[in-house]
């Protein structure tokens, strides 16, 4: 256990650049406040886990970074969300361009009802890549990166819905990688998967974290402890607005939490 | 205690099983009734219509251009009616499909909830307008317009009928397509947006393909309506007996031919039988269209069953 932590700390230490940050961010859905005054710096090329009880706003928080909350009528954001010194809620921000830089993997695997190839090529096609040869290159590279190539290379033309759940989720990751993002957001990516598929996704996340900044929302404490370098604990106040309770290196959050509420949560006393 | 409750539940279960059976057979009967009616219609049409081919060979009947029901001997060639139906249906479809699917895409994907909730009932209301009223509108408003626009001798022509039919099949196409679009899982839209697709790209590359078979079924239902519509085309298509070679000519679609002829036909006579033969052809055409629509709809359901 101790060795493990030393390893994690070592990993986390090698890069300390901030890639994403929120400054005093509050999120409202109509009159309901979902998040309150959250300030958080997220490190580049590391895995940051967002943990906390159901309904505390973890997913809403994650969706701040690619402005997916825009799709919800009545959603409003106060404060700043910054990527590389740019506030992404500025008026002149191109949301399409932002979502190219910040990809997202969803809770339930959601490949399009198209072929495996077309799924991965979807993003590049939308962003103007037309050349068939070039697209095939992108598809192969992305599938290899997502550790799926060997399993699907003979059925690129088949429907993606015929793949298993774990394969579908890796396909969704490949689909995100094909757009060459800088940040990958993962919203409970393993909650619909069996333990073996879950471990494969976790391995994949570890290997991707050397090139990408990954933010993952997870319900699974062990998963957060296994994969993440940094962890943020969110919980809700009496009015059900989510607040940030504690943020720090994963090893510290799980072995030596500074806040009583964090300790209660990770030791399973509530949640 | 346990034994008593088991006994009670046993007698209860028996009673349930009986009422269950009763309901089951009632539903089965209802289902069978639909099939019986359908077969009955087909049988009637066959019985009344097939003898027509005793006077006229099928070749002459389907490809003959002369319809002289009261001359001696009578000649029954329905090519002009068939061509008229084809013109009117094709043009009506060409107008109604882009308009209807576009409207459905707007309502399902773009319009705010308030607009959707006002527009959709209005579109559905359009389906309830009696066809005779649509005919009057065509007669009064549209035909002078078409006459002036194309510089015709009369505004009562295939094109006028086709435009009115398009208006009449629009509600079906809009309603069914919109339902199909809304049945496309929200996850697909989210995935598309998250990959940086614009709203237009998401509608065009994700939602429409996802709903394609439902939309195809909507189109088939609309076409079925256009083929079978009688009163409007009788009033505004012009009623000429020549084979139409342009949509701006007056023409007499199959339904109009039956409706205008049946009053004068002697029951059981050659003309009567010929009209029934036209009805038989019409029945088979709409039946085929509906069958295709059904198949396509079934495929749509299977595609999204996950």
C-alpha cells in the first residue's frame, strides 16, 4: 500500500502545469443552484478524479469543461472556467472549437448506429477531413491507441452496436481520440461495464494519461484510488448545491484526508 | 397459516386465469376481425372486378388509352387514369416530402418547446379538414393561381390537384417523421455535440439517418393517402380523359374515374365491373405501399432495440 502511494506521488510529481481551472464557479439550472463557488486547478497530463455522493453535481461539474450544460435550457454559469489562460465562457468562444479540444466519454457507451469505421471517422469528417486514405489512417491510429484495433480490425464495416459493452466504450474513447483533443472528460465511463472490461478501460486511461489531461467522474472509490493522480471530493450543502470539500493528491485524500467529511465519505460512513 | 394462504391464492389464481383467457380471446377476436374485413374487401373487389377481364384483355385494360364505357361494344382502357394518378401522386410526394421532413426536423430538433407545442397540434388539425373543403380551396384559391402562373387554359389540372394532395399528406408526414426523430436516443445527439459537430451536422448526420426508416414509413403513409384521395382530385384535377403527358394538363386520376363513373354504371354491367377492376388495382397499390411502410417501420424498431 505504501509503495503504491509512493509510486502515485512520484507519477503525479513529474508535471505540475495547470491545464484547466475553475475560478469561483457556480452553476444554476433555472433557480436551482447545482454548484457553488468551486475553484479547482487541474493538472496537465494527469488523471484527476471527481468523487462524491450521488446528486452532488459531479457530472454537472464535468460538463462545465466542454459546455455540455449549454444544451440544457435555463442553465447559467457564474465565474470563470479556464483552459490554457482562456475563459471558455467568454462571449467570443467557438463552442465547436472548444469541443474539439475537450472530448467526452459518457456513462453509457453510446456509439452511433453506424459501422465501427464510420463511428471513429465521425469527428474528423465533421472537421473537414474528406480524404478516404487519411481517414483510414486516423481510424487505425485511434483504434490502436484505444487498445481496440486487434479486436475490430476485421470488422470495421460492421455495426458498432454488435460489439460488447466494453468494446463499445473503448470505441467511444477511440472516437474521441480521433479528434485529437487535449483534454478527455469521462463521466463514470465504467459504470455500465463488468469488472474485466472496467480494468481494461482503467489500463487504457493510465496509458493515455501520458499524453492527455484526463478528468474522470466516478462513483467507485477503488477506481478513483487505482487510477487517479489527484482527487477532488464534492458534496452537497443543505440546499443541494454542490461544493468542493477537499482537493489534493489521491494518496492524501484516501489515507490522510484533512476534512472530517471527506474521511466519513471515503470510509463509507455516508454516501 | 401458510397452507391457508396458499389455498386462497390457488382459487384466486384459477379465477384470474379464467378472466385472463376471456380477455385473451376477446383481443384475438378483434385482431381476427381486422383480417376478416381486409379479406372481405379483397374478395368483393375480386368478385366484382375480375369479370371485367372477360370482355377486355388485361393488356387492353391496363395499356388501352380509350375509355368508352357506353359505346357498342364498350372499350375499357385505363392508361389515362393510371397516368393521371401517377402524375398527381409523384408531384404531391415531391412537394410534401421535403416540406414535411424539413418541418419535422425543425420541430423535433430546433424549435423551442413552446413553438413545437403550438405548431404540432395545428399541423395535426390540418389532417382533419374534410377533403371536400380542400377541394373547394383548390377550386377557389389555387386553380386561378396555377392558371395564371403557367399561362394555362384552365387552372383545373394535375398540378393543382397535386399541390392540394401535398397539403393533405403533409400532416401525416410531419407527425410520423417528428415522432421518429424524437425516438432517436438523446445519447447520440450528446455524442455528436461532444465531438464538436454543429447543430446542423448533428441533425443531418446523426438524427436524420437514425430516424430514416421511420421517415420512410411516414413518406409511404403520405403517399398512400395521396393515391387514395378522391374528392379533391375529382374537383380540381380537370377530369379530362386523354392520357396526360404533362402535369399542367387536365386529367382524371383513378379514384376520380371510379367516383364519377359509378353513378351511371348499371349494377353488374361491363362498366360496373371495369370500375371495380380499377378499384382492385388501387387497392393493391395502396396495400403494397402500406406493406412496404410497415416493413420499414419494423426495421426501425429493431435498429434501436439495445
